[in-house]
């Protein structure tokens, strides 16, 4: 399998949705950033996986986001940043799951 070159990507996490975006066009400090969507999925279909460092593959401080059929590997600048990203994304997914479970329970109780 051919390794893809590392490219700049942005991860947007909302209360119910996750988007992987890439910047488009010329980005300068005065202009608003513009993005193109690479992948998206509702949080109930999202997973985050911690990846061990593989210096021989130029993979350090990495984690993988799985969105339905998409897999995107993110590399951040240091281990502390990686730990924070993994923790924050996992918390967003768990909070969404709790919200869905609460709504389902409330609907079941209303149906009785």
C-alpha cells in the first residue's frame, strides 16, 4: 500500500457530528479560511484510536479518526497535545451517546 503524504487537516467536532476538513485556496492572515470536507459522520458512527509511535513510518504523536468508511490519521506536535485530543474527542462521543440514550429513555417513558 502506498503511504499518503502528510497534509494539513482540520477536525471539527460538534455536539452530534464530526467533520474532517482541508483548507482550500490561498490562505493568508487577512482572508477568512475556506475549507473542503474530506469526511463526515454523526458522532455515533465515529471512533478515535490511539496509535503508537512508528518513527520508521514518520508517524509520531498520532491518532486515527474512523468515520463510517473513512479513516484519517492525525499527527500532532507532541504527546501532551495528542493525549488532550484523544481525551476531548472521546468525551464528545460519550456525551453524544449519553444524550441519545437519555432521549430514547424519555421517549419510552412517554409511550407508556
